[in-house]
C-alpha cells in the first residue's frame, strides 16, 4: 500500500524491507541446499570412484599373481640332497676305492655355460659324501667312488643328488619343445663325438668322458677335457 497521493509510507518501507529480507533468506537457503546437493553428489561419486579404483587394483593384483604363478619357471633350481639315500646311493663318511673314475660335465643353457657347484654330493653338515660328487677346485668334474665292484652309475643319479631335474623333457625348469631342443654329445679323449639319443637320466657314466648337455645351444664347439691326471682324490 501507499499513502495519500501515492506516497510511500514508512510502513510500506518496513514491509518492503521484510519482504526483501525474506526473499534473500529464501535465496540463501536455496543456494545452501544446492551446495549440499553438490557436496553429496561429489562424496557419492568419490566413494563410487574410489571403490572402482580399489576393485581395479585388486583385479590387477590377482591377475599379476595368477600370471606369476602360471608363468613358465626358468633356471636349474637345484635342491641338493642333504644326506638321505638317493636312487639307492647312500651318503657315507667315506667312499671306498674299488671304483674311482671321472667324467667332465659341460652343461649349456641357451648358449650359456653352467657350472656344477663345487661340493655337490658332499654334505658337510652331515659329515658324508655320495658316491657321485664334485670337489672344490674341480668344477664340472664328477667323481665316481665306491667300494663296490662292477657297478655303473648314471648321469641321472648325479643330477638327483644335485637336486636338478633331468629327463628327455627338461633340464631343471627348462622345458624341451619344438624350438628348445636338448642334445647330448659324448666326446672321448681322442675327440671322437657320439650323439646320445636316449633319456639323459639313464646315460651310463664312463671313465674320462666329456658329456655335453646342450639345451637350446646348437653352436657350442665340442672339445674333450683331457687334464685327468691332475685331478684330486
């Protein structure tokens, strides 16, 4: 309302002021409500997004775990014998001298030469050694010592003492397939080379023979080990 002649009265001013204040408060409440709605949406989306990230990370970790456990294992992964009887061979405080012969084992994996660890077949913690063993300072030399006459050992027995898997299908964890072949060459002192086509685990050990186990190693030059006379006991 207005006063006489259309003049605005103080009452009108107070009424206008209260209306403006009410409208301002309403506008502020609406703005605050909108801010609350936006905050709630942000929080909700953050929780959803965080959950998605966590699920994705868990899925990735599970996938990596599965891939790791199902991936082909490589390496020789030796688990040396600790004194227990292996393939009928006992670990004794000393081995007899009825038989004492040697072989040189030349093992190649993917073109890289692998060394038979010195002390293989010698169990210091148990104070014993196996009939097939390798001494310190004589890498790759297999000693065959026993008090038994007319006995022949096999390469597989030595590998079982060493704790490395050996068969026509694998060397350690290296699997034989169409593109990864295992070739066995036997080299005599005079340089004569013979190819062994049987299961390497069954290969009978002969005195002063160089044994080449070639896994995926087709270009290794073959030569005999000849320094037999300088070997220790």
